[in-house]
C-alpha cells in the first residue's frame, strides 16, 4: 500500500510542478541575469546607466525568485498535506516515503510518468 501511495503522491506533485509557472520564472531569472551581466560589461555605457539598469534588473530577478520560492513552497505544502492525510489512513507513510526505498520508488515513478506523459500527452 505504501508503494501505491508514493506513486500517487509523485504523480500529483509532478502535475503540480508542470502546471505552476516555475520553469518560465526560472528562465526569466536566468535571462535577466544574462542581460544584466551584458549591460555591466559594456564599455560604452556610462556608470549612471549601469546603476539604473542594475536596479531594474535586480527588481525583475527578485520578482522571478519570489515566484520560484512561492511555487516551490506550494509544492512542499501540498506534499506535506497529502502525506499527513495518507498517514491517517496508512500509518508510517511519511517514514516510508522519506526512506531510501521510498525515494528510489518515487524517482522511478517520476521518470516513468514524465516519459509516458511526454510520449502520449502534449505538454
């Protein structure tokens, strides 16, 4: 029963991860950091322009990092809530899920689910 619950939990969390805008937020932070570095390396830009653009880029990166933190926090809260509910019906579900075997099963389930999802469903 523990194995089934671990697989279900893994699938639910993967779906949540795919539906939240985490990847776009991460890409946005990376792109903004690259643009900021490019601006700071420009020899033709004045120090005043570099200071102004650095502030704007820092604000964009802070927003993206906050979105990432909120998304990951939501995933952690959902995982905690689902494990708490599962523990009420099947004792020691959390302990099994966080054990070595539970993590290996979760990893295998995640890889298999993402592979099947990409193969049969357009993401």
